[in-house]
C-alpha cells in the first residue's frame, strides 16, 4: 500500500498509513559500512563509488538524531563518521532505493552508536519509507496524529515466516533515474491533486485495515486485488497532479494488462502487480505459481538476445513453457526481445543483517572506500 504524500516535509510525516513488504537481502539489498574515528576531519559519505554531499538535509537529519540518541562515551561526541554504501539494484528508478539505503544506514549507525530499541523514527528522519524497511516481513507505517511525529512509526504486522509461500518478481523495465523524483512528485501532488485528498480521507484508512487482515489471514486473492487497486489509484493521483507525474511507460502498462489477462485466463487471481514512482513492476505471487508465470513472461517478453545469462537474477528457478491453450486464452501479442532488461526473483526477508566478515566491509582501516562501486 503506497504512501500518498507528506503532511510535514521537515519531519517526514505522512498523510496516510502505508504497508510494505521487506524483500530478502540475499537478492536485493543496500550494503553500508560506517566508521567513527577521532582523526577524521569531517563527516563524509560515498554512494555507489561516488562521494556525495554530506550536507544533504536528509542525511543531516539522520546523523543528528543518531548522535542525539547515542549511548557512546562523551569523548566521542565530536568524532566524525565516514559512510560508504552501495546498492545491488538501480538507484532512483522506482525500486525503493531510498528506503533501503536509509534503513541500512540507520541500522549501521545505530549499532555503531550503541542505540537499542526502536529505530524506525530515526530512519524516518532520512526517508519516510525507510522506517518500514528497518523491520522484516510485512510492515505497517502508522501516520500518527501528533504534530511532532512521536506516534508516526512502523510496526511489524507479521514476520516473513508467517507467509513463507509468498514470492516476488521484480521486472526491471528501466534502470535509469526517473525524471521526477519521488519527493518532488509527492509535494506537487499534495499541492494540486484533489484525488489525493479524497484518497487520504475516504480510501486508505479502510483499505489499510483490509490489507492487514488479508496478510494475517494469508488471503492472497484479497491481498492481490487490494495491491493492484492501490497501485492503480496511486498512479491516477500522479496523473491528476498538475503538471502530471508520469512514471509508468508503455511496457509498464503492457505488464499490467498481461497480469489481468493471465488471471482471467486461469479464472483466479494468481498474480498481483504494483508500481512505485517508476516504470518497474513488482509482482506478487505464491511459490507454486512462479514457474508458469515466468514461462508466460518469457514468452511475451523474450529475454534480450545479448544478455541472456544476466537476465534472470535472484533465487534459482526454471520457467515452464505455457501451453497452447493458455496462450490462446491470454490473447496477448509477443513483443520483441529486450523489452525487459532483467527480472529478479526473490521472497520476503527478515530485515537488516550485520556482516562481521572484513571482506564485506566497504571502508578500509583508514576510512577510505573499497569495493564501493
């Protein structure tokens, strides 16, 4: 269930509750190393091999809150921190890289500064959606009502182990950065979209409760239908925004139509799609249905001929060639190879993990980046 807007940008307070699924870090992850030293002259950060501006407001909000809650000895108060982070998936392309990045950063800094307990509020100071990603499984971010945001925090609905059959296919249509960043689009929608106001007041409260109940009861049909309806309404809000924020493209729409055609062909709701602020599709389905769905995707959107080895990533799986009867029911044209750049097959994950092996570290003993690109 997608976040619609922010009622307070400085505190990252949302206009509505939202629900997310944390993906398994073995397939999709941000990795971050943090180091605190007395001789560091200034705070510094590197992202995907490039040094970024540490004065970024969201970064400073996160660092300020971390230092405020620090349990380290007082003599470290003025020590500077070096941060190195990288993603193994596209950044700023509608795949929640901001949520993953700030959740990972917050978890690493909290461990470094010996902060115990709930860190979702700290993560929220950097990226609103990150407050959900510091937890595993299915997570709900409660918007809260307090002006200072003390009651705006995330809580786990159920852990990943509650619904072990749930699987996710991420279909990467484009790995380029989107033209309208999420925060810009969100602000524009808040200022201009009447549909967003209707969604906030009349749609999301009831829908969030129904979604939570579907997750608890492992009711896939209800979960799937609510997921797709919420994605559709989010992008309707984007189009209702002035000027409109257009995140999906023709391939995105074709994937959406294929999902509905497939569900109609099998006379059941077996697959659900959702799109964040970008063209890339996230499909939810149960493990038993994965091989045939991948077979359908491979038929309709053949892998690029020059990239076949890297095309399918994540958990190992073999697609099943769809029957002629199924293809006739789908009534869907076959597209030229390479319309999808690649797909990632994954499952629900348990949230942040800490890596003790020195070979995983992204900073050397002097605080300089290594293996960060």
